[in-house]
């Protein structure tokens, strides 16, 4: 009887370790996605005003000993189409961990600089 209780307890412990590992991998992938989104947003904001356009690309990063592909989509909208003096930039990063799809999205506004 004691052997049965010990076996069930060890199986439960093994299951909790697996759950913890999966959550850790999800969190690390999310942290990497945040960095990818910020990096892409900074690249867009550094560009000249007229070079800021929609884009789509795939970026792979090493997470937890393996490569995780991140799909990055940037969408640019003119805030005032008449004057074209400001654009709203949106960067969305999508990734999949253990068959589950996740997204992270950031926004900013970029105005035309006086020298542009």
C-alpha cells in the first residue's frame, strides 16, 4: 500500500514539473516577443517618415534551447491623410508554443520631423 501511495505522489510531482517547464517556456517566449516588438518598433521610428510602411517578416530567436519563430507584422496608418504629418505604427508579434498561439501588440505615433 505504501508503494502505491509513493508511486502516485511521484507521478503527481512529475506532472507538476512538466507543467512548470511548459509555463516557464511560455513566459520566456513572451519576454522574447516583447523584445522583438520593441526592436522592430525602434527600427521603424528611426526610419525617415516616408520610409515607414507596412511590413511582414519572420524572426527566429533561441528560447529554452530551441528556435522559436516569431511572425512580425507592422501596420502603418496615416492619422491625418490630408496633411500626412503623423502616422500610427502598430507592431504585432505572434508565436506558437506547444500548439498554443500567442500575440503581443504595441502602438506608437510618429510625427514628421522638421527636416523631413
